[in-house]
């Protein structure tokens, strides 16, 4: 057995989504990650407070002019949120 054959473990394996119910969702997430620099591995990340910090976890990832705000409700109840930073409000 050659030394080179030991490295096959590290070769890329393509992911296929044809039999998954949420295939479109995962494809959308992967495409978003590829297209948005704020989701790259070297983007900055900072926590922001948008409500009850025991129930809601929020953070911003930024790189260059790209920015992504993620807000997660970690409770079983609906949570009110208030985004205080005007720079996070966007143009919607």
C-alpha cells in the first residue's frame, strides 16, 4: 500500500440532497454562505441584545460591507424583540 492511499480519507465527498425533505432549505443556506462574505470563516461576530437574554440569543456577523443578523428564540414561548442599533434595521 502506497503512502498516498492514506490521504483518501481527506478527499472531498460531494453532498447530495435529492432524497431529503428539506433539500431546498439546505441548498439555500449553502448558497447564501457562498454569496455573502459576512458568513465566511474570517468574518467578525458579536453578540447583540434584542430582548430577554435568557430566552433570545442574537448576533451579527460582518465582513466588509456585508452584514447578517441572526436572532434565535431558545425558549418555547414567543419572545418580543427590539432592535436598538439603527445600523441593524436595514432598508426593509
